[in-house]
C-alpha cells in the first residue's frame, strides 16, 4: 500500500509526486486498469500467447 507522510516543511506537490511514483512501482494503476473490465480466461490466455 502506497503511503507518504507529509512533514511540515514538505510541499504538497512534492508529496503528491512521491505518492505517484510509489503507486507506479507497486503497479496499483496497472492492476486497476486490468480489473476495470472483466476478461474471460480464454481471452487472457490468447493475449498471453500473443506477448511471447
């Protein structure tokens, strides 16, 4: 879980940037986009074969 603690000196924009990079590293946005729509298991297998 991405978490950023803001200190009194820190700028909000800087903290937001750090939060976004943490989310990117953990793959949160990617997971959300994958789960946004249901894909049938056969379709997942087909896409997996195409990537190879």
